[in-house]
């Protein structure tokens, strides 16, 4: 528990510091997080074949950087941003000419995590550049929901929520959502504003639920590859995606809701 708390404090200090100082610094921090996340998802699938996949990994990271930083550090035509990674990561199928090393399934998996992480973290960076309080709101919703779901499950959890993650309980999930809505609503009313009480409560409820769905979705990937954590990078938490899985889904949900308002 001490390791988990200490690690959480360090993460928060880095996030808050970069958020406050500048959008560029925050963008670089999120880029590093996205590359670390890609590395975890890539390694979890190709851990027995990493040496032969060096070129693919390099091309994928270049593609990830291109997508993640677009619209914030530079503005490249979206066709280039989307199509260039497709070309870079599909052509090696021909040159490798060995389905045991790199085949169409590997290509689609790699493209999937590049686009998913690139667009997700690029979205967070862009939101910071246009609305800092709303960007902070993402992390509040994700971290509060995740933290209290963990605490609630540890203290009063009795009924298993899903087979995807055996330690997650219905009680913990409900406590996480309740606290997420309460803390998120207080922050929104006092810092952002502009919505009615009902709208804010519904917004926080949706984002809190998405936070838990994101956690479960990334847990399902670990279970598929028979892994407990994505890595041991963060003491008490696991890998970078064990900490940012909820953030990704909250950011995507918030941006989708804002685009509809």
C-alpha cells in the first residue's frame, strides 16, 4: 500500500507540474506516456520475438509520435497522419515474407495500438492546449473513480464484478462511481461551470462509468496474454497502462460529449 501511495503521489506531481507549466511540456509528458504504453502492449504480444521485431517497433513508434503530436506541436494533413502509418506498418508483411514473424494479424494489432494510443493521448494533449481546467477534469474523474473503487473493494468488497478482473467487486465499483460523481461535480461547479446540476451529475456519472470500463477493457488484454500487469514500471501499480487505462476512456468520452454539446 505504501508503494502504491508513494507512486501515485509522484505521478500526480509530474502531471500537475507539467499541466501548470505549459501545454508543450505536458504534451511531451503525454507523448512519453503513450510511447511507454505502446511499448507495454507491443512487448506483451511479442516478448518471445522482440529482436526480430525491432524494425516494426521503430516504424510503429515513429507513427505513434506523428499521430500523438499532430494538431498541437504541428499541423499535418490528417490524410498523411492516418495513411502513412498504414503504409509503414503494412509493407513489412511483404519484405519479411515469413508469417511466423510478421503477418496480417500482427500488422492489424500493431496498427490498432498505434492509432488507439496516438489518437487518445493526442486528444488529451489537444484538450490541454485549448482548455486546461477541462483537461484536469479528465484526471480527476479517472483517478478518483479508480482510487475509491480500489479502496471500497478492499474494505467492503464481497461480490465479484466480472471474471475479467477477479479482484474487482460490485461494491468497490459502486463506491468508485459515487465518489467520482461527487468529487467531479464539485470540481466542475467551482472551476468550469456552464451546465445545470442535472447535466453535471449525468456527465460525471457517464465519465465515471467509462473510467471503470476502460480499466476492465485493458484488464481483458492482460488476461488474454495471461499477464497480471503490463510491466513493473510503477511500484504498487504495475505498468503505465495499469495507471492510465481509465484516463484514456474518460478523455475519449469527454471529447465525444463536448463535440455533441
